[in-house]
């Protein structure tokens, strides 16, 4: 299969667009980052991220290698209690381990300033997977609803900002995933149930249904949930941020 070019606000969204287009999960996607994009100043002269992608011929399982750092930030006295960072490396060069620690520290330093300014007490657990270049950030505290926001919009915005900080001057693009109180999994389950209900409605009424606008990640969940459905098919319509999934009856 030939490579196809995708453009989005950032690399993660470009990858999601590719997954949506090819109707596959990200682990079955082979891609190359052409441009990481930039936000410009106050949105002026911003440049989109560009990737070229295609579906892998064979999916390859990878082992997980984690570098972990855990910090606690207090609103009254912003101090960082550092726990030991454990690095396990089997095939990576030592220089890559240092890079992983740099990404962890960048994310933690940024969040320390953010939660200090918000006067919030939040525990942060950050893990870097050097095999897949993924930085997982897990947040916990008493006011996580504030950080999640309406349908996860605040959490998504925080994830986007951390991605900008972490990928500053980075040669390889680092994927950032931010979660709290297992929100991502709970939201995924909600969307999968929604997809099944919409499929039933389309079969019963024989009329197409357009869902509310969703971000690329959530649209991909809907597509994946219905990709093997015998009766309906899905596609996306519109432009960001109002792009939505439409469920139609198969002919």
C-alpha cells in the first residue's frame, strides 16, 4: 500500500485522522512525521502537522520499556517529592534513556507550574515508554472533575499543552497521553455503547444519523466500534472542530 499524506493541528490528531481513514487502530499504522507543526504566536503564523502513513503489512508486537517518575504537587507549598526513577533498558542506547528522563522532567515541571497557579493539589505519575515514544501522565486528586471538563475538553487541552512542551526541540515525536480517574476508558465505553444504540436506531428507522461533533480520537472509537457491523457503515463529515460521524444503513 502506498503512503498517504495527512494534515492536522498536531501529530497525534494527524495519526488519528489516518487511523480513521484506513479504519485501523494506531498499532497497525506505519507513519513518518513530515512536519511537527507549530502554534505560532497567539495562533498567528501557525503551521499544521503533516505525516504520511499507510497500513502495516504485519503488526509487530513490542515489549514495553518504562521510565517512571512520580511527583506530588501541593497548592499551599509547591514542593516536589521525588521518588526514584527506575530505568530498564534491553535494546536502547543509554542516550535514549537520558532523553526519556528529560521528557518526564519537562512534563512534571510544566504541571508543577500549572497546578501551582491553579492552587490545586494534584499527584502526578509520569511514565515514558522508550520503545513506542509514549509519555503517560496519570493525575489524581480531590478535584479531578475540574481537570476533566465537559466531555474531557479540559483534559484534552492539558494533554495538547504538555505535548508542545515535551516535543520542544525533540528529534523524535513523543506521544503524550493524559488521564485521571480512568476517564479515557470510561469515555470509550460510553461511546461504544452510543455506537451500538445508534446502529440499532439506524436499522430500525432506516435513516442515517449524524452524531454530535467529536474530536478525532472519539470519532475513531465510533468508527472502530461499528467497523464490523453487518448492517451499518460510518463516515465523517464537516471540518474541525465541527467534524462529526454519520452512521448510515449499508446498501
